[in-house]
């Protein structure tokens, strides 16, 4: 749907180590899913995203730009 933004993330992490002759293995796994309604239609082909320092930055282009002063 061009009126929603769908974000899905899967994360898996595995750590191993040795603590005084004992073998340590730890595994973590999680996923999240968000659906965010958008105020107008967007062009899916023009979507860009980046992640830096834990912040997700998403750029979307409106399908039909509104005239200046329109809310």
C-alpha cells in the first residue's frame, strides 16, 4: 500500500568465550515489525534509507505534491 511505511528488522548475534576453563556461548535473536500510516501517497521506487549511530533515516517522495500553502 502506498499510504503506509512498513519496517522489518531481524537481528542475530552469537558470542563465544572462555572463562577460567569454562566454555561460554551466548545467542540472541529478535525481530521487529512496524507499519506506519503516511499522510499522503509516496513513490515506492524513490525510497531511500540509511542507518547511522542507531538512527534510521528514511526519505520518501510524494506521489502528488500539494500546492504551496495546502495543509
